[in-house]
C-alpha cells in the first residue's frame, strides 16, 4: 500500500488537479497587469481598513489594466452571519469600488475563475489536498483534542516551542498501513501538511511594502483540511490565489509572519508564488499611544459610521489615498481640480508602520469635496442622507426650488463656501433661511461691537426704508451699506477707522454685522448679499422687526 491508496481512500471522488489547472488558465492580460483581490470573511462588520485595502487594490488594477476581484472567505462557518456578503458588496458599491469579478451579491457571481465563495470550492481544495497526500506531502492526523492539549502541556512544562512539528507531530510518523487501518476503523481525522522546513534555517523574502524580511523557516505541520472537510485559511489562500491567477496578494500585515508557511505551500504544490504586499493598518492616537483602529473600541472603524454622519464616500476615499501615499497631498495641491483617479498610487510608497487616522483632516477633505459640488448635487445627496437619518432635514428640503437657491449661496464660483464637511452639517448650515424654523427658535441676537439699542434700531430702519433695493448689484448694495454707515457716524472704510480710532464709534463692518445678526441671528454666515437676494425685501423687513421686538 502506498500514498496513492491512502489518497484514494480519503478522497475517492475528487477530480485530478489537471482539470482545474486547465479550467483556470493563465489570464490573458498585458505585461505588468496586476490581478488582485479583496478577500474578507463575512463577519457582518465592514471595517474601514477593508475599504482602504480595496481602494489600493482596485486602483493598482486600474492603473495596470488588471483585474480586481472579490472572494468571500467563509470557511469558518461558525462565524458566518446572514446577509454579511450583501453588506460587504453594498459597501464596495457605495464607495464606487465595485469589483470586476467575483461575488456580486450574496448568491450571484461573475467571472471565469469562480466559484468566488470558498464554501463552494470544497472539492477543489480536496483535489489539491489529495495531490499532496499522493506525494507524501500531507497526511491524515488522528490526534484528539485531549491528546493535543496534553502535548501542549508537556511542551509548556519543558519550555519547548509549542506546536505540531518534528517529533511532536505524532501522526506524521505513522506508516501508510497504520493510517489506512485507522481510517477503515472509522477514526476521525483531519489533514495536515507535512512541512519540510527547519526552524534553525532562515528564509529571506522581499515584501513589496515592507521590503526585505527574514524569518525562521516554517516547520509546523499545520491543518489544511478541517474535520468539516473545509480548508483552513492558509491552504485556501494558496489554492485560490494560484487558481484565480492572482499576481499580488495585498492584505493586512497581520499575515506577514505567515509568509514562510505560504511560500512553502506554494512551493510544495508546484505553484509560482504571487508577490506579497502587506499593508500596515490604519492607526489611532489613543492618549499618546499609537494603536490599531479597533472594531470594538472605535466607532470610526466601522464603515457604517461614515454613512451615519454623512461624509461623502469620495471624501473618505480621498482621505484614504492621503494615508496610503504621503505624496498624494502634494499632488492634490498641485492639481486641485483633477479627479483623484488620476493620481498614480505606488505600493512602494506605502507607509511601513501604520499611518494615523485623523478625523479633523478627513472633515477638511469633506469640506473641499462638498465645496466642489453643484447645489443640485448637494441637494440630492443631503436629501438621500436625510431620508435615512434626519426626518427634520427632509422637511426642510421639501421646497426644492427654494432649497437649491439656499444651497447655491457661494457655490460654483472661484472660492466656494467650505462650511459643510458632512451631510449632518447641512441642517445647521441652512436652517436660518427657512422662516418656519427661524421663527420657532428662540433666537439669541448678539450684535457684537455696536450694542446701543437705539443705534441698532436706527440702522435697521434706515437700511430697509432708505437703502435696500432688491435690484441692486452687489457693488451698489455694498456701497449703500457704506453710505448708511457714514450717515450714522461710523467709518465708511475699515482703513479709515484704523487710522482714526478715536474719531468713530465703529466702522462699516460692524454695521454689516448688525444687519447680519438681525437677519439671521448669527454672526457668521455665507455671503449676506446672496442671503438678502433669496429672502427678498418683505422677509428681510419682517426679520428686522422681529429682532427689534426682541431687544
Ligand atoms: N480572510 C482574510 C482576512 O480577512 C484574508 C486575508 C487575505 O487577504 O489573504 O484577513
């Protein structure tokens, strides 16, 4: 009896690997094209790090006319959550990171290199496990959990490196006959890889991001097929990325230390290994300590957080590019109006330790991204967000025509307004333009420098009676405020005031502030000329009256 008999006994019905090698031929792509993937486990939680990885992966494939695919790694069926795959796909679609190939919904997939869900690939893994068994490179292991625990205890007591290797790998030393006998007797088993490595030897490897790394050779006889017939991550990774013709494995750097094992598996299976690029995680500053963004501790680790607060996906992506390549910031400065897709991402410029996540910076990017949108776009996106998260805002936006005017204030010009970082800012930034909200709020009028009540009254009355005209252009409108200031004994120019501070009580800017506060109950608003144009004389007058009443 030999290994072939053993292999046939364990996997009597699998196809020969030749079948799969032919079914999934080398991809016909141009030289240098990158084929890579996002390979999440469907745990129900989409981590922002996953979007980060996907963004990088997808960008590289686009830059090289390669292929980006989505593979679902669901071999740990205990952890599987219903609808989790849909959740992942929805997130990728939201971020405009739809894969070229792979799963496109919980059940459907597209592409010629599938199935793209590992639980559907059982017989493929088994065919390759059989192939290893036939060559004596893998074997059934009959050790029970109790035996393994006992072994570990002995190793700990003797202060020996733990694991299933060398002399400790009990079942590796069984003869083929003994193995066959145990299987025939109905003993339970799993399949282990027979590692040819030696711990006292070193392996050198060049990671695309981390550079040269050196590890001891791998020598553990790891499990490749579990009791449920499904593979472990390591085995599935090697078989899948070989058959899916992945050129670059771009993944979290928690896997860097598994490279010796993975290279060994590729080698023993007779496959060419892909390039590895291990991405440092996004970090967070936690009271001076730099640590990984944590799913449990940090709300910003969840992709859902960004949709809840309403940061445009585009801003999140742009910010992630900032984190990925530090030269992005300079590129953006030099090319403020270019689409971010034109930026050339380089793996070898990725940070080796993790970059810090900075919410303030992200919000700044949000402000810039939103400032470039048209009023129509802002309206649509804010309304979409509001429909999900803020019914009051839906109400406010119900008069579309009026809202477009409001959202259009200081937009579409050279220096657009930058006060909205996220959709949850919209209500606060526009609500004073809506009478029913404005009058229902207990407004606090703080007139700042000019605080003489009689003066304020006079400014407001004079302005509306004598100076305001809806048909004035902006220059005339402002000249009139100057005239009003002059008539009231205030400096018509700020310069003038600064030169002779004793001569005047205040200046034209302070007069403007009085108008602004009476109009909006705020000291800070976008362009007042545009605000007045939208409100119109009648509303302006009513607001002035109200503010006088409230004095
Ligand atoms: N399923 C693995 C994970 O979520 C994938 C790692 C890889 O990209 O190979 O960490």
